């Protein structure tokens, strides 16, 4: 009789599996960019700005429903033995039922005010909640050792998005109709995912529900607040005289999102193995060496982010404030990425060291959101989209300072 593979064997990341996972996510991102280009050609500048403002403000909801539960699944399920079916069953319910009230609210808004900006915001919110639940569904499949669902879901969603964009160009389809089509596609894909997940086999124990909820909240704070920070900057930009630069900022954040998603995807791919390792020898010499490495990385993040703020601030004061040059905006965002990536690595390791590490990571990102929000309120009215990018630069600095204090 063939023995069941161990958890470590089920989550072994060889070159073929790594390329398959990265290929699926890269396909989705490339098709996302392609669809954005088609939409620019399909709609007027006003319609695209309305769409970009809704999408930009609602995008953080994807991480709200995905990140914490996904990290909890990838940490708890590989370690669990008797309770893995119950944990998966609880997360299955999230995938199946959380999108429903958002879809209902969007449907009501379409009936009452089909052409309003409020209807667009609610459609964007429902879409991102559904996508977040879908990504959670594929994460639960990965935690159970079923990695192929991730690639299939990402690829089908990307091709569907591009198809809807071409439909918007050919028909033509307005922003609300485009989002309705995307929402229907994601809902269908999610239904397929749910069918393959275990139901849990009975009501889970209260303590197990508490462990799952606490882990999801603490581990999800970093990504939720990072996306909420982007959404807050979009809202602040829309309230200024530079509101017509929302489309420019949206196009820039597509590239930013791709770079961040690569870092995020690699962390999630290796999280089950890190969780198994830290769960077994979290107090060993290896863990101490990891902490020492993270301290050095965080120190680099603090100095790099601080230097970037000084140089970028000087550039804005020297005449770049309010610019609509995509080259300048791309340069600002690209130069900002290393400091943020280093801070993200520090949080990735710290939040897998135990509950204290999770709490410290959560404090860091909440404080970073508050600082970026205040800085954005001061800078964006004078510098537009470039001011929004500059305000985002405070994120890596604040996170690095807080992590350095607690490491």
C-alpha cells in the first residue's frame, strides 16, 4: 500500500512547480495590462477616469478578504493533522458566502441608479471581494497540496478579463457593463473552486474558530493596510483639483501591483514550508540566524526609504509637482520598490515567528497607513499623482522603523 506523502513532501517547491505557479500569475498580470490598454482605447477619458477611481478605491477589498485567511490557511493547514478538514471547511464557507451581500448591493445600485458613480463603486467592491474570495479558494487548495488550481484560476480570469475588454471596445460596453461581466465570470470560477473543497464534517470547535480568526486578522493586516493605503491615496487625489490624474495614477499602480505581486506570490508559495520549519524549530539556532538577517534587511529598508523621501521631495520641489509625465511617475514608483520590498521581507519572516511577531507586524502597517494618509493630505493637493507616489514612500520607512524596534 502506498503511503500518504508527508506535509513537507506535499509542499516541496521544485523548479517545475515554481514555474507553473509564477507562469499562471504572470499570465494574469500581462492580460490585466492588455485589457487596461483596450479599455483606454474603448472609452472616453472621462469614462476611464470614473472607472479608474472606482477600481483604485475598491482594490484593497480584495486583500481584505484574501490575505489574512490565505496566510492562515497556508500556515495552519500544513501543520494540522486532525483538524485540517475543519479549517478548510470554515474557509470554504468564506469563499462561498462572503461575496453574496456585496453582489446584492451592487445589483440594487444598478437598478436604482445605473449610471451613477456610486453604482460603479459598488460594482468594483463586489468584483474585488469576489476575486479575493477566489484567490482564497485557490490558496486553500494549495494548502491541501493541490497546486494546479492556482494556475488554472489565474489564467482563466486573465483571459476572461481581456475578452470582456475587447467586448467593451467592440459593442461598445460602458464601465458598469464591463464590471458586471467580470463579476459574473469571477462568480462562476469561484463556484467551481468551492465544489472541490471539503465541507469540514461538522461544526468546528470554538477554540479552533478562535485560532483561525486571530491568525487571519493578525497575518492579514499587512496586506490589507498596504492596499487600503493605495485606495486612500486615490480618494485623496479624487478630492483635489488633480482629480483628472486618477487614470494616470491607476496606470502606474498597475505596474506597481505587478512588482508587488511577484514579491507577494513568492512569499505565499514558500509560506507552507516556512510555517512547517518555524513550527518545528522556531527556537533553534537557524531561527536566530533568520532574525539576524531580518535585522540587517530592515536597517537597509529604513536608510533606503529615508534617502528616497529626501531625493524625491527635492525633485517635487524643483518643479515635478503636478506633472503628468508617465516617465516621471514610473521612475518614482520604480525607485521606491526596493525599500518597500525589503520591509515586506522583514514582515514576512516576523509574522511567522509566533503571535508576538504577528502583532508587531500589524502595528507597523497600521501606523504606516496613518502616516501615509496624513502625508498625502498635505502633499497631494499641491503635487497631484506625483504627490500620491511621494506619500507612498513613507510606508517602507515607517514599517522599517517599527520592525527594527521589535526585532
